[in-house]
């Protein structure tokens, strides 16, 4: 499946591909050093009121001095979603928000299927992409990260840390970045 939009970090080596999947956009994260997709968002369908990832149905791209930015919006039930994906300082920043109505107290978050053999440490998850570096994903603001592995697949879930009384806008921001490992003495 060819992507609709690709944000390529060039020297950072991080790449996000956004592509249409039924009535919404999914995305995958890869790294040039690993030459493979490391994780891909798990999307729901129009029958799910609270899908595993935000139901982002419209996409626009802006050219900014610091590079391309993908902006997305969508709806599920009575809730409205927005997200931005932009490369900044050797990282991919993902910022997601959901305007929830009163009574919308179900699932909120972003779910990825993780490929390969990611490691989980503290509040971060990462894939070794070179002997001296990992591609790490970590929460930046308003979210927590969970990694679960079963016999069939591995899931990376990023959820809002706090849920204010509704109606409210709930936001979570996370980052993918290449982190150099310390050299051994």
C-alpha cells in the first residue's frame, strides 16, 4: 500500500508514512537505519465508537520553515479528534487531542502494533537500529506508555494520563527519536 503522505527526517533517519485505511488514516513509523517498519497504528472501523487509535479522516500538509507538518482531524460518536505529526530536532513529535462530550468516558489513546524486538525501560520503549543507537518512543506531556507482548503480537499503547471532568479536551503528546547509546569503556 503506497502512502498518501511521507514525512522523512532526512538526517534524523525517522520516517512516518500516512495512508488511507478504509474511512481513516493510519500511519507507520520506520527508521532509515533499520530499513523496516518498526510500528504501525492499529485502526478501528466505523462500527466502533471508541477505536484503538484516533479516527483521523481528513489530512492536510503544511510546508513550514522547519519542514513538512501533517495535520489531521476526525470524529467518532460525539467526539472530535485532531493530530499533528512533525519532525523537529531529530525527533518526530505526535500531538493528539480529543474534544469529549459529557458521557464520553470510554477508551482514549493511540495503539501501535510493534514489530521486531522492542525493549521497554522506565517510561520508554525502543528498537535497536544500530549497535550504537535505538529508536525510542516516550511520552512528552499528558500521557503514559504501556508495552504488552503476547504470543501473537506486541502492542504499544499511549494513553492520556489524566481524564478531566467532561466535557473537556483531552490531549497527549509523545515523541519518537533516535537516541545514541553510551559507549563502553
